[in-house]
C-alpha cells in the first residue's frame, strides 16, 4: 500500500510535502511528553515535524476531541506520531484506536520500575510538575527575585549571598543563564558585566574580587558576539568585529589569570550552560 | 536472599532506612533523564529517593567513574535505580554491568519511532537541548529581558508588545510564572500588581485597561497568601489574613466583572500555571 503524500502550497505557489505531525498528549502539563518526545525526534534530523502539545487530557470526553484531530491527520494519509504520558488505560485505549503511531512514554518503564522497587505504582496521577512543598516554592521565588535584582550589576547589595556570579562582556548569555539556574534550581545567581573600565588592572573587578571563588566566566566567538550585538545596536562600534574580538580576548585573559572557570556559550544552549556551571561549581545538591 | 537494609543515623541518634538512590545518567545535560525519571518516581510516593544527576557521560572512562559509584551502592545492599538516556551501546553495556536496576529511557522508544517513521535514527547524539538556531536564542533572550524590564509594573513602556499581561495582588506568583513563560516559550510577558489604589473603580487599572484581551489574572487562597507574605514581612497588616482575604475577593470580583480569565495558584506549580495560561490564551504556536 502506498500513501498519497499530501502537499501544502507556499505563498509563491510552490509545493512541499506536508510536515509530519508529532502530538505530545498528556493528562498534566505536557512537559514530560514534550521533553522526551523532542529528544527522540532530534534523532531524525532529516524529517520536518510540526509539533502540537495537548495538555490536561484527563477525561474520556477530552480525549475524544484529541482523537478526532489525530484521526483527521491519519485520513489525510500522513500518519501522525503521538507521544503520550497518559496514565488512564481507558483514555490510552481511545488514543490507540485513532490509527496513529502511539508511543507510550510511561507505562513500560513504570512496569520495570514496579519490579525493581518491588512496589505497586500509585493509582493517582503522577504529580511531578505539581505544586510541591511551599519551602521549595519560596526558594524558587526568592531565587528569581534575587536574579532580577542582581541582573547586570544593577545591585551589588547582597553579592555575599550569591551561589554563583556570572561574569562576561555584554551579550555573552549571562541573563538567560542566570534566570534558568534561578528558576530551575533555586540558586542565587548574580551577574556582572565586564566593561572597558574593568581591564586596566590584572585582577577581577572590585565589586566581585572578594567573591572570586564563586565567579564563573562566559565567552563566545567574536563573530557570534558581533551578530548578537548587531541585533541590539546595528552598525555600532559596540557590535563591530574588532571591538568584540578585543573584549573577548581581554575577558578570557582575565579568567585565566584569576583562575575563573569559563565556557564558550556560542555552541551551547542555556540548558547546557546551566548543566556545565552546576557541575563545575559543584552546585548540584 | 534477603538484603540487609543499611540505616542512617539522624542527629538525635534515631535510625531510619537509607533512602533509595536514583541516578539520572546522561551523555548530555541530564534534563531529559531527570524529567522523565522524576515523573516515573512520582508514582511511588511511599518511597524516599535520593536523586543524583550525572550529566555529560560520553566516554568509556567517564562511565567507569559512574559505574564505580553505582556499584558501591549495590554492594551496600540497597540496589540503586539508574535512569539513562545514553546512546552509545558500549557505555550502556558498562552501566548495565553495574548490577543496579537500569531503566533505559530512550532506546526502546527509538526503535518504535524508527519503525513508525520508516527511517533510521542518526548516529549523532540527540541534540534536543543543544544550541538550536540563533533566531530562537534571540527570541528567548528578548523575552527574558522584556520580563525583567516589565516585572512588577516597573515599566509600562512597551505593554503593547506583550503577548500576555499577568495581573494579581502582590505575592500570588506573577514573577516566577512570567519568567517561566519567557524562558521556555519566548513569550513577551508583563506583570502588573493590583494594589488598594486599583479598587475604587470597577474597571481594570488604567495602565492595562486598553489591553484587557491580553490580561490573565492570578488568585490564591487567603491562607496561602498570608503564609507567603509572612515570609516577606512577618506580622504585618500586609500579611494578615484579613487583608489577604479582602484583596483576593476584590481581585476575583475585578476579574469576573472584566471577563479576565484567571486561575488559583495555590494548588499549582509554575509549570502547571504556565501550561494553563498558554492553553487559555491560545498562545501555543
């Protein structure tokens, strides 16, 4: 049997094969399904996927709507892929009857885990992305507020509380990395921009020098930095390749002289940088 | 065969069974292994786990260190659980030989996906948490900076650009939710605190009234709000149950009168709130 591959027509009238649809279907936020499903799809770089997340599918009626959508795709001839973390066997049966390729991300592992732990899984929905305890919530909220207050050296008031201080020239990725570490790990992260004024001396900038052991540096490639700075101030000295090259060379010298660990952000996502920083600064609890 | 269960001694000399160790072992950031592994463990609320994430295990030598740690746990008599997303068959064999219960989170699904897609998985490491394209990075960075600038009504400069404006009394969870939506979805999110001054009128506060269609409200329970406010200003009017009750009643009235969708943050995590808001405001791309 051959499938007719449907085509979509672009604005100029050219045709292209329709992207394969990947559904992430969950009885909760959909974060687990999205995370693992996307990690799996990353192994097929040659195929274009359109991703649709459908959270909070926790009733038979809700599932019926989802199944209708999926079935429309099946009828169009390009079988959707459905990643699910649904726990209810009844809802799972509905989704499996849709005719799509259904990949159940939980139940096989859950059975393996039951046997490893010699224990039966709870009938409740898994509440991993649930509210958790109030202390953890406080820690997270405090960390995000600390990060906002200490972003871009706005405040050096409570640097002594910082778990880590990110230092780098402007636009090397300090702010998003700071926020990721705060939001996900409840860490107190300050960040401090290295400017031309910081380079006459060989030491770390005054404001952070006494916390040298908590400093972590970021660098990038001159080309990437220039690209990112153009986005903010096009065709300025600030974004010129010469200025970017100079600032990065000075920053890396500074890190080396002061034994500040550092990484190159040009080839890393915010998640990867956060993982490297936690590892290097021994911040994993 | 019975296992001797090792005990740990608490500060007061009482003994308790040692927590079961759950390892999340990855050749990349460990985020996928942590996310799915934790979702699975949440189904066993009666068992206490100590969680250890080991990222960047991508060489045989690196794996040997990990295996040594795991094996020490096996020898102590409480078999660790190892969740892994390692792709290399050679490293997987090393880990499987440690004697722990190993739950391979990827390879079974990858084989199912190969057959569903009629395609072979790439030999490369899956780069889901890799750097991605620069446009996506810009969007994320812009969103985090926008969130910092528009936190707590600090700036109402570019509210017309906001994808969503979170409104709520102080301490209902606006800031962490704003940051989560910005960091994970690149959405432009402003937040605006409702204060006593906002309640003489029936309408939305002046600054946000013209963007009513983009407003989303948060509420919580008076008890929870009082608890959270005590954390900031203990034993103040601000944190009193009476004041919290009043502010929340007024806020909910305001949401209802102005048809602003809202949710109760007291029973929801930041992840869940973000998922509900995206769903309700139709912000999923």
